[in-house]
């Protein structure tokens, strides 16, 4: 059944009203819709105190995994404005991008690129380290210590600092 669910369910980015990401995520969960809201801990300074708070990593966006029948349910949630569109349709986000984002947010990712030469547009699979099993396209390499992962549909990128050894394999040359 899970393989059937995977075929009919896709991840999408939903644009929300400013500062309503947590409320929208909570309301989506109440409707039993799978939602992902990446959060980061930030030390906030008030005039009388400092406090650690969780803020959205990507402001004004939540990610939902839905089927066609849940499409309008999401848009009926107060604070949910619209899906991110491409060519007139809601743009699905590849599952590997959501998984990579979840792994980045869940902890420190330390890894390094092997001695093989990689270039922009190489299709790769990570074979060891925290991101093991993630496949995708190299968007940019900055020296041998940084890699850029892009969620193209919403125009955000995450630059990872590489430290420990991680193996990558090229899927195919094009």
C-alpha cells in the first residue's frame, strides 16, 4: 500500500501569509495532511531577556505531501495563500529534496567529497554519511568544502559546509 501511496502523493510548497507558518502547519495536521515545516532555533533578544525560539527556516512556506483529492483542502486552510506554480500547475518537489532538507535541519551534517571530480549538472547519489541514499543534481560546488542544494521550486538554496568523509557516485554523465 505504501508504494501505491508514494505514486499518488507528491510534495508541494505552499506560500503562507507572513508569520503564519506554524499556525498553517498545525491546521494542516488537524486535517490529517502530511506537512513539513523546517524550523531553526534562534536566540532572540528582548529589552528585558533573551530566549531561544523556533522560527521557520524558510519564511512564508510550508511543505505538504498530498494527493489530488486534498489539493483544495490545503487552500481552504486560513493563512495558506497558494501553491508554488510552474507553467500553470502546482510544482511538485522531489522527495529527495524534502529528505535532504529534513536531514539538514535535524542536526549537523559533516561530510566531504571524494577525490573524483564533479561538476555542475552531474547527477549523483550520496553513498555514505548523514545524507546516504539522497540522489540529485549538483547545482554548485564551492571549492572542496561546500556543496549547494537547491529547492528549485521556491528559489531557496542551502549551502552545506563539508567536513567529514562522504562518498558520492555519479549516476550518469550527460
